[in-house]
């Protein structure tokens, strides 16, 4: 597997995904993770909140880590600072997640390489909501 960078690779991933663990999902509506998670739910995905400081998000049970979910997820969407990405990648690999996605500005080249070496596809420095809107829902956005 590799880093997914082309529109066709990203479109294929988004079309194949059903469950998305959102790491760093905030209860605060002003946070990007909140808006993106809401968008993903409205787009038909099952969103699983990952935040060790939250019991539930919008009535959905939250988990401290991806591995704590107890089942595999199709995609791990990362809203954490770059310094925490390696830990999240290791967690996603341990949980046998299908793919990893780091949000805009969330870049750690070592974590990207670790994901690639483990055979877990990864999308780096992009927003799932923007890319879904652009590639799936047909909305024009900048990127």
C-alpha cells in the first residue's frame, strides 16, 4: 500500500469506506473535527468518536483509542497535532484499520512512512469533508 494522492485513489477510498473513527473529535461545535464529523454522518458514514476525555459525542459512544473500539474500522480520520500522529498511526495499525487520513496541516513524514511500511493506505494533509464534497458530492471547492 502507499500514500494515496490522486483524485481517483481518494475517490475510491471514500466510496469504499463505511465506518470512520474520528480521532480527536471535540464536543465543541467551533472545532473543525465537530463540523467534519457532522458532515460525514450526513453523508451516510458511521462515525466513531475517539477521544479519551469524552464518554460520548452527540449520543454516540466514544472510545479512548481506535484499538478500544473492539472491531475494525474502514478509516481513521486524524484531528491531532502532528506530534501525536505517530501514536495514532500505531494505534490504527494495531486495530487493523483499513486506512488512515490526516487532516489539513496534520503532517508527520515518519508516521506516513510507518503507515506505508505497515501496508495501511494513508491520505495526508487533506480534509475528508472537502474531498468528499469535491469528489463524491460534486461540489466545487478549492484544493
